[in-house]
C-alpha cells in the first residue's frame, strides 16, 4: 500500500569545489583576521587529498587579494556584512576562482553558495550568490576601476610599492610582476654525492625534465612541481628543495674542510645542510636558533641528509653561554627580515607586513651582527644575508656596522659568482626576484687579521 507521506528531502552533500573553497576561506580569514602566516593557517593533515587544491586557492587569493577585494567587497550592501571575516574571505576566494582559474563560472558560484553553508553562513548563502553573479556581470568595469591604481593593479600595499620605487625605480614594474609569479620548484643537489649532470640524467630517465641554473653549481629547476615524496633522491637526502638564490649562501661563504662554522638563525636547516654539503670534507658546524620548535626542524632536515651538526637553542644577542670560547672560521648570519624578496613564495607577506615593521627588523639585524662578530676569529669571514630587497635591512645595516666596527671590511664577490645578475649596493650585492631565483642580499665581511686563503 502506498503512503501519502512524502520522503524527507535530504540536503545535497557539498562537492569537492565547495570543500576546497570553504577550507581556503578559513585559511584566508586566519591570515587577515588573526595575523597568522599562510603556512600556519594551512597546517593540517599532510595526507589530506584536497590539501594541494586548498593551498593553491589560498595562496592565489592572498596573492591577488589587494586587487580583488576592492572590486568585490563593495558589492556587499547589507549592513554589517563586510565585518564578517569568513564571508569576506569566501567572496574573495570565489572571485579569485572566477578571475584566475579555468573552472566554469556557474560551478564556482554554486560551490561558493555551498561553501557558505559549510562555514556556518547559511543566512548569507543568497547574498553570496547575488554578489558573485553581479561580480561576473560587471567584473570588467569593477576591476578596470581598481586597476587605475598601480599598487592595486599589482595587488601590493601602497607602502611597499613606495619602498620598492625608492629602492629600485627602474625595476619597479618587473619587481611587482615577479612578486605575483608562481615560483618554480628548485632543488639543491648534494654535489658531494653526485653531479648535477648525473642527477639531470636520472630525472630524464624517469620522464622528468629539469635544467641546471647558470652560476649556481648545486641547483636544478624542475619543469613541473612534484610532491617531495615523488622527487627522486629526496628521501635519501641526495637532493633538497631550496631556491637557487638561497643556495648561494653556501657557495659564497665557501666552508673548507676542518673549519669551525656557525650557522646563526639556522632554522629550518636548509642552509645548514648546504654548508655541510658544500665543504667537500668534514667541518665542525654549530647551528643556532632561538626557537626550539624550529630547531627541531633543523634536526629533521640533517637526519634526512645524513649530516651532523651541533644544535644549540640560544639568543645570539645574549651572552653566549653555549660558546666554548674558540672562535669560528666562518659564520653565516641569515638574518630574520621582512621577506620582501620571497613574496612570490609567501604572498601573505603583502597582507601581514607593515611599513613600521622594517625599523624593527633592521634593529634586530644590527643586534645579531654585533652578537656574532665577537665569535669570529681574526681573518675569518661572516656572510650577512637576508631575503629582503629593501636597503634599510641590507646595505644600511651593513654600512652602519662597518662604520662602528674597526677591522671589519667587505670581501669581493667570489670569482665563480661574479657573472650572476648582482646589483652592487655599496656595500653588498642584491639579487632581485625573477626567473633565476628569489630576492636575496649578501655581504661577506672579514675581520682584520691573518687573511684566510683566497676564495676560489
């Protein structure tokens, strides 16, 4: 006998696109509303099958947020709607997909409506639908109005565009474009265990294309990104993921067998591993970092590489109770900085940094330089490095240190690195972000005394 009672209507389960959008919106809201880094906001289950997609939408949205938000958020006419961080983040994430992905627009709008429900914004689902449909109809005019402003067109904060214009007026447009590029996957090959040529052949035999990087003897650049678990030689420690410009630190300092070397601010350990590989023989490496959690990452990295170093948790600006009094032959000081040279890898920098932060970084950098200098032997060398492109953190810091430190001088660029696209900063040299690597500043200082052997 048939029943007149209707079957309950079941809610349609959210699709993959809605799950990705909702997770990305949560991450973007954490960056914007809580000041978290994108890395922290995206931390979760490493085996989550949607992780790569969520990361791509999150980073893409952060990369273009300052262009998209002024175009889509003014369409929120409802009072108070613009104050909801999750709603704002969802709309900009969806606008990113509409503007920069190949997904069908109708699919994206529908996914955003479902994502609103996943985010607990059921009452705003209709608003999300209306705003995104209007954005679709008017996006040319909306973005055209935004793009009249240089900073907004390139999705950069005004203060950073002004700082880049002051520092690199002839390179400004190229720098802004480079910051919005997608960074390639670059590898550091342990040339103590294999050669670049042999490793490239190994990749080719597995159907993977990569190229060496001129002037960076340890670097290989993959044509397509891969999970690290799929990179040949990664698990065994024969290769590591590291940008070519960052790899230059080890080549520039050029540690020699038998030397005592200090890696200051060592976490997460990429440069510690590179120094041990570059030496071509045993060195006594001490890796120091003030953060115990990050220092554990150094230990993990060295374990994978099969390399050893003394790990010390300490503040280099404090009296070095951990130091045995025997000076180091070479010191790498990769100082904490604004990260303005690595924005393409960390687009959240554009939203998290403030102009007022730069003076604080410069002060800390100066303290670290002063703290490391007494640990260096006479005739030894200290390589000061940052991933900033701003003179206030680079040449200005080094100039002030040289003026206040008798017996300190700047060494010339090592011969093998002199054909790189280096910009002289008097003192030091700047690499700008581009196809060959991220933006890095280097200045190698020598302490007056018995000179070390010439760097080759």
